[in-house]
């Protein structure tokens, strides 16, 4: 799945990132590269939590629509492509 992510430069504190389509999915790191790597890990972790709760992963939103949201103004947009496997239905005896 390909999730849009917005990254903001936090003056004197590095970078903060948010995946708008995944509730409670955000991270912080010192460099842009480290932030994007950490965000990929955070997205995978969040998707595992969603799966463990028995829910389907949220559909990634349209990046153009998200860009128009004033809450994300001034951010740098990226797409995080994560391989997330869905559990196979268990065979019933």
C-alpha cells in the first residue's frame, strides 16, 4: 500500500511526520531521511495493530486532496510504499 505522508521541518528540532490516513501515526527524527525511514516503520506497526484488532487497513487517501487541507500547509509530501500482508483465511477442519 502507498500512504501519503506530510513532513514538517521543526525549527531546531528536526522533522515531524504524519500519515493522515492512519490514526495516531506520526513520528519525529533529526533528519529528513531518518524521519521517512522511521515513518515507514511506524506505518507498518500501525497496520499490524489494525490487523490485530480484526479491522481492514484504511485506504490511502488522495494526495492532492490531502494537500488542500490547511492543517498540512507548508509540509513536504512523500509516499511511503509498504508491503503489508493480509492474513489468509484459516482453513476450517
